[in-house]
C-alpha cells in the first residue's frame, strides 16, 4: 500500500502476505512464479490465490471446480446466468486482524459500448458481456435458447438480455450517442472518459476499512467518493474539445502514484477534524460489505451517485453524473507482492437508472434542444427501451421504468488530497465550447471564432491630362465577417 498513507510496517505486511499465499516470504521470493504449492484451499473446494510471474498476488476464486465467481447461478428455466452477488452470500469464516484503511481510485471503466482495448474502439455488441443478471430473469439471451423468455417487467421494446442473461440496456444508450454526430462535442464516449481517468482529470474513489487482507472477510466497510482530479493537474493531453481527442491518447503517461487527488466535499459526512491523506466516512457507504474468495462485494446505498465531473477536463468531455438504484459492486482484490500495493481487477458495477434522471444529466451538460432535433432519436431510445424496475422485485405485469446498467472497471491505490466544493450545473445553463449555443434558432451553428475583417478599399484612378474623371473605387475584400467598404474616387 502507499507508504504515505500511514501503512503498516513491512513486518506486518509480510504477515498479511503469509495469510494470503500460505508460504513464507522467502519461498515466495524464490518461486515468484506459478507453483501448485502456492495454492490455498477454497471455501467450497476451489483454488485460492497464486503469485504470478509479475509479482502479483491474486485473491483466487475458491468457488468450486469451475473456478468461477461464486454468484453465478441457473435461472428458473435452466439457463446459466451471470447472477448477482447478494448480502447473504458472505463467508462464514471468523474475522482476524485488520489492515489500515485502503484508498483505491478507478483507473479504467466502460459501460459496454466499446472494446476493452487500449483505444476503446466503439462496439455496441460489448454490452452483452458487461454487467450482472440484475432481475434474475433470462429474457431472449442468445446464450439461453430453446427456453421460454422470463420477464422481469413489461415492455415490448426492451432490449434482449446479453450473454449469460446480463442486463445492460445503458450500454446500448451510450452506443446510440456515438451514432449522432451532433453529440460529439459532449465527449460522451469511453475513449474520452478513460483518457480523463488516465490523465487524472476525475476519479471515483473507494475507501476499504476493516479488511483483514485475506481471501475471506465476513465484514468490511466501503465508502465511495468523487474526485475532480489530481491536485497538480496542469496540462491537457486529451484534447480541448470533444472532437479532437488524440488518436494515441492511451500512450500518454498516467498520473503518478503519489499524486494526491482532490475529494468532493459533497460526499463527506464531516468537513474537518481528519488528517491529510485520510478521509472521513462518506454519505455513500456500505458498512456491511464483505470479501469472499478474494472478491469485494458491496451493496450500494439507494440511490448512489457516480460522478465523473468534467470541470477540469480541458473541454474534451462534459463528464457524466448518474444516480444508480439497486447498485452492487464485485471486484477482485489483488496485492502486488513487489510494490506492496492493492488493486481491484475484474470490477463490475450493476444497477438501474431512471430514464428521467439520465435525461436530467444530459440537460446539465447542455443537451437542451440546441441540436435542432438531432438528439431526439437518443431521447426516444432512452424512453422506449426501459428493461428493469427502479425499485421492487421482478414483476412481469409491471411496466418497466428503469434502464439496467453494467459497468466494468479497474482500480489501484490512490492518495486522498485536498477537499473541494463542487457545484452541480443547473440544467441548460452551459454547453461545450464547440457545441451549438443554447436558445439558438435552427439551424444552429456550433460556437466558433469571430468572422474575418473586410478587405482594403481600392485607390481612385488618376485624372486624365485634359481633366478626365477619377478612377472607380476598389471593391471591398471577401471576409468571414462583413464585406469591406469600397473606396472613393
């Protein structure tokens, strides 16, 4: 863990490693590669963690012979589903001594509208592989054929479930946005968001308290925070508008390990009385989270806000703010044996958002009728493809009123920094610099620079020797603005 964060002694860390890998520190150094002697027995006969060739320690699975996360299950119609972890699946093992609090920050994310490659290449089919089976129903999934469709709610226009019955209609929403050129200035793509995360322009943060550092911990606390970026953020690497993100943005140097990240005052339960490099509890927290088979499981408060604010993004993205209902997080905790730092890999967030809430977010960033109808297909898509219930158990007779959401992410240790006071933008109060202005008459013209200057007038002709008339004045120059004024005789 980061040494500037009041971490435990090296000897204490070594004891934690022993509980994870089940071997002495010297043996781990000697092997530092896959070896069956490094496996731990899982809770139900599966395998435990391994030390990989890169020095990382994996929490392992421990979930059975298939080595899959423990929340996978079968639907009522017999189909294999992704499932979704619940609070009553916590391990029954006894707790042990705890590590100091761990602070982790999200470094990659995606809603399933792009490939998980470096460039985040758009691909609408990826949504089928991201998220949980939120409603416990398998509705027209291509991996569940020959069985009657199970409905979690009623909507003839709902998108079919993804692979293993995953629910992620929101991934389709983000893909739909990419099809509308007029929305490019808003930077609502996975490339823009991941460039911002790489550069340290915004961050979703986690504080993990009460964790014993092993594969199983029956109770931990997880607090969630929002950051508007590294305190020392000083230059742009992602472009200055939504349309000019560099094609090789992913090759830029990421934020440094010890860069402190500013934390939103909006999330804190108290505003003073805590040391620099630490944070008080958040208003968004799960005091009864747990770790099982190396996976951190969090039941998010309802609703939960995730906010990647675009205030310090230099104009390449307007950011995104979502209110998520019925939210759950599962992420694989890993300790890097060489750096002593923790991370989350294979992170998944699932939940439901209300269409009206997301439309409000679009208005906050300036999608307010200024696109002359170009945004209407998106608004129709949002309102017509609800596939989940915002609250309550699945009910095939109830009208769907929510969009299921799936998000994949990774996170690494981070240093909390100064507190800042964010302001949620008022609806329809601002637009990106290269988007059409608000309240313009259609057709709207994107905001741009001033017009050019008129040309210089011509010079009058010289009179003839016998008193001829003067020449004709020159013609004004062509311009980006008004024409120039002609000369005089």
